C-alpha cells in the first residue's frame, strides 16, 4: 500500500473514568457500554446501547500517536489525528420514517462526511439497531437495514466494502447507532475461505446481501475483524447448541488470523462477544477459556444476532506487524 505514513493506531479496554481517558494525549474515541452510560459533550465519547453482561464494563479506548481534533455536525460527530478518523451518527427512527429511512439518513451523512475528509478510506463500521430480528421474510428489520445500506453505498460509488458488525440492542427503542473508522490510506479486504463472502449471499437471506468484508487489514498493520458467528459457507450451523456455535465462531476467527499471517490473539487483541441470551454467558466463557489465551481481553455484551438461529457473535482487533 502506498501513500503518506500514518501514525500508530491502537485499541484497548480501560477502567479509568471517561473524563480521564478524554484528557489523555492522542485519544481518538472512548466507547462506553450500557444504556445508562453518561454521554459526554465531547464528540469523541459515544455511549453504546448494548448492555454489559459482566459489569462494571471497561471502556474501549481508541488511541493515535498524534494530536487529535474533533467536532460535530448535527447528529454526526468526528475526531481525527495521525491520518485516522472516528465518525459516529445516531438517528431516531421515529423522526426519520422507520428503520430503512433512518439507516439511509445515517449512512448518507456518514459516507458523505468520509468522502469529503482527508481520511477518506472507510475501513471498519459498527451498526447497532433495536429489534433487529422483528418482521417476517423480507420485512425483517435487518433485511430492510441491508437494503438502505446498499443504496447509500451505491450512491457513493462504494464497491470495496469495509469490515462491519450489525447487532440488535434492547436499549432506547428506535435508536440507530452507527460508528466507523476511516483513514488517509486504504486497507486490504480479507475474506474467510470457510465462508461465502457476505456480499455474495444467495437470495434466501434477503433481497440485498449484506455489504461487508469479513475483516480489514489495516494500512499500518493489524486486523479489524467483522462480526463473526457460526456460519460455514453461507449457512448457519449448530442451531440451539451454544457450545458448538462458540467453537465454530472461534474457528472462523483463527482462520482469519491465519489468512492474514498473524499469530494468535494476545493481550493487545480486544474482543467483543455479543450474546443473544444472557443465561448463555457462563457457557460461552467456558468455551473461550479453552480456546483463547487468558491474556486476551474480552467484553461480553447482550446483543441480538442478525440471524434468529445464531446465539453468539464475536468481533475485535488483532494488532501485529502486517503492513
């Protein structure tokens, strides 16, 4: 990859108060978890609606080794430094005309902002929406979200999709949260050889396939990993078996690391584990204890997976020496 060098970008889980983290030099973003998390006036702080299953939950800190500037434009907030940018937008479905319209508003704003930024390469995006599985057939809310996302991306001429997560929350009804990482240099898309690329899913999953890559190799090293579940080919596996679903998701994660020529997860590899049914948390932790180094930071959050039969999904980061 060519272009101007970027500053170092890193992600970690921290227990300090929001204000302390915002005061640190190089803080690009601070994510808090749980509906009750305080929403700071600083645009770099975002309160995520997913409920932590092991409170008190740490905060997720995005850092760069550069001076950071920040601002807001209505519902959109941003911060940038060292060639990296955090962008977030929150939209109320009721004020927008429903989930599909709200997604269109959020994506149109976010993508237009990124396109006009020095950090114009969209690398990683997160989508949190309520009642993600509500609705039957093509009227399911997740499928309608995918329709709107695809329209907005097509309007911006995006044909190389970012890594992404889309998870349902049970927080404020009708609140759509979208946040993203972009950079002044592009990354490299990484697909999983065990899985069909999401944007090539057959019609049975909806009129518009999900437009995301399985992972994104960051331009200055490391891997941003999309939401990863028990999917082989394009089919969900192990319906009703939480242990087997976790093991399959971990196998997919390890395949991504192998494809990126990166070693196993370590203390600098924070993972988020989205759990549909909170009562499954103990079983999930038992499996993860067997398959992950104990130094790997992990945060369990209640989250509804985009397919009703899936019980768990994992996303995160693996920082390394890939360039």
